[in-house]
C-alpha cells in the first residue's frame, strides 16, 4: 500500500510549514495562526539541558531569529547526546513560528541555571519555557529554584514550567522502623523497594525528607542494591553545616533487571516523611503520585 506523509500544517496565512507538527492542529493553534497570532514581536526563551539537533532545527526549519548560549562545562550544547531541549524548541517554533528564539543550555546545577536565566533576562525575553524540574526542594514554593522563578516573574516575564512525569516513579511514606535496626520499612517486613532498570540511561534516584530547616538534624542514607544484596552505590551525606535533607544516586545500568533501594536511618528522633524518586524506571513498587510534582 502507498504511504502518504502527514497533513502539513499551515503556520501563518503567508506560508506552509514543510515539517509542521501535528500538535499544532491538535491544540488548535492553527486557528490562532490563521488569525495572525504567530508570535511576531515576542522573544521566547528555552531553558534546557540538551540541545542536540539544534543544527537540524536551524538547517531544515529555521526560525526567523535564534540565539543560543551555553552555561556549563563539558561538550558543546549540541553534542551532549540529549535532544530534549531542541525538541522543545521545535514545538515552540511550530506553535509560534514568528517568535524569536533564545536557547540557554545549563547542566542542572544552581549556578549554571542562574547564569542561564540571567542571560535570558538580559536578552529581553517575554516568556521562558523550562521543561525540567527539581526534586530536592521543600515543595512548598520555597527553595532556590522557586526563588529564581519568583525573581524572574517579578520582572514581567511569564515562566512556563513542566511539573509532571514522576507519578509512577515516586514513593511517599513515613519513616518506619518497628524492629529498631534503623532500616526503613516500606511495608511490613519490607525493607527493599524494587524497580526495573532502564539500560543505557542514567537513572537518577533522589531521596528527600521534611526537615528543611538549616538547623535540621534528621539524617537518612540511601543505598542501591542488586538482586543478591550487593551494594552498587550509596549516598551518605551528613547534615553538618546545614546540608539539606537530600540524598542522590545517579547510576547507569547495563540491563533491565530488577534492582532495589533501601533507606538507613542515621539519626531519626521525630516523625519524618520520605519522598523517593527513581527516574527512568518503567516499573516500580509502591508508587504514589501524591507529592510527585517537581518544584
């Protein structure tokens, strides 16, 4: 049988997009474009990690104006092996084809992110799109990420941020140790939480708990184990010096077998609510969507 290409999407009354997104019609942006709302006169900032395919974006379906700057160490922004940022920029360009695009690459660190945002603000952008979120935060509107957004919005800039994707990658519970051995019990007689690994992806495992005061003393450690109980990695930060209540492991698996996390209570003298995230897992035990939204 013959295969026809997808229907092409009208981007504005004056032109047809040769590689248009099907999403434009789905969200009815084509109606706004036909009425002349194409982003003309707006500067749109894309704050993201991973701008691979940026040259593809510029080569096949170039915006009228695009600038890119880089606020991280390591390989060039379009040679990181991650395409998410470029894909987001392509979608924005399809929806608002006449808006100027400003792409700011950062590495996930607070300083890198802050510098990238400062650059976008200095360029006079009207909107910032950030398709990422942080898990190491109180999740109550405070913390460094939230304060950075507040400062940006106070300058008249609209900030659009993703918050989902972790409903099936998140566990929430109260620290429980009925037998006094210091190991958290996810359920009665269950001290190991299993999840399926995603091979060749850097899996980020984040543990935080509700003791965010600078003077907080409640302390937990995080361990990653294989099916035989061998410790593959651990995160055992001290709370000394005001260190936040966060433990994190980033691990690259070679297979899709089941692995386990366990939580050790180092110093727990009051009720502690635990939030545990295992990113990039297709299957995880005892998931709870409540509290899974990123800051």
